[in-house]
C-alpha cells in the first residue's frame, strides 16, 4: 500500500520516541498515516584488558524489590539481545506423514507465551531440512528464560502436527556455544530427530539514555471509578 520512513539517528539523542506520526506514501501520494513508538536498547561492546582478558560485564547488588517482595531482579548482565539461528535438522520422525516426506518449519516460543516469536520458512518434501533462519529478541532475564522450539509439518489447509519439540533454558544454550558437537539437540515427542542451533548474547548498555529505569512488573492494579459528586 505504501511506505513510512523513520530515521533512527534521532535515537542517539533520545532512546525513547513515543507517539510518532509518519505519512504512508506511494508514488508520491499520501496513502494514510502510521502512528508508533520506538525504543533503542544499545548493546555493550566488550573489549580486552591490558592483560589480554575479556572485559567482565557489570553486576548489581540485590534490589529493594527482591528483598521486600521476594521478586527476582535481574542484574545488568542478565538483560540483553539474543540472536538465535535455526540451522538444520536431521532424521526427523516421518511416521505422522502419509507419504513419508515432511514439509518442515520451525516455530520459536519464549516462556509461556502461546504466540511464536519467530517462524522459519517451510521446506518441501525433506526430512533433513536446512533453514539457516535467524531471529533476535529482547531478553530481560537470562538466568530464568526458557526457549521452546517446535518442528512442525506444514499441511496447507489441514491441521499441522508437531514433528518434535525441545524446551531448554537460555543459559544452557549459551553455555553450549563454542563446544564441538554441543550445537545439536535431540527432539522430544518423536521417535527420532535432532536439531542444530546456535545462540549469541548481546548484553545491553543499561546505563545509557535512562534505559536502566526498566523494572519488571510484580502485579496488576485494577481501579474502579464509581461516581463523582459536585463536579463543576
């Protein structure tokens, strides 16, 4: 229908831009307006010390929320951007397919969120797909985050069955990085199948532009306004 453009350079001065209104243009004609918010989360660039060691991430002490409410408060080192790459799968269980061939795709879920945060492309008629599908997402607590990955057989208009799945803590995925053979993970709920993943952690620079004001929610407030009297 059209294109709305926004220059990201303004985020260097203010990392939070709210209520932005951009015209939607096509062939020089106005096709409407798009209203949105933008938040910028800079990542920490690690450097080597004079001794050659990699610079450590900043830590933080226990917060007041954690002491008073028993609420887990992540340190700055536990907040960042996760890059997840779904490379390939091998020996997928084809017993649920009438023809013996699968049309596999992958969906990635974060925590208990029922909606997938990423869906790969679908490959036709193969039990050994190579997706090389990458996604990035914001993680507010590296230590407690759980990622669920489901390999699904795409059947067009019919119900798509889950060929196999895996649930793993993000910390375990990151710990396996760089170890030979540790990027292959077995699938559950199936007779056979494994999937190859790789992850990269990009810690956020929380001290920049007031991004460190983020506080994890601990509850919900419901306010009922019943009536007003003597209003002028």
